[in-house]
């Protein structure tokens, strides 16, 4: 059974990885848009 503290700890760990994943995803899309604008 998860306690409230362990649930909050798990949420904070996942939100940290989620924000890092979002940053990498935005970086990849930005690079794609930049290369597309150079090609066109």
C-alpha cells in the first residue's frame, strides 16, 4: 500500500523526468524546424 509521502515522492520523481523528456522533445522539434527552414 502506498502512503501519501511515497506517492508524492513518486510524483516528484516522475515530474522531473517528464520535464526533462519534454525539454529533449522540444529540442528535437526545434532542430527539425530549423533544418526545414534552411532547406526551403
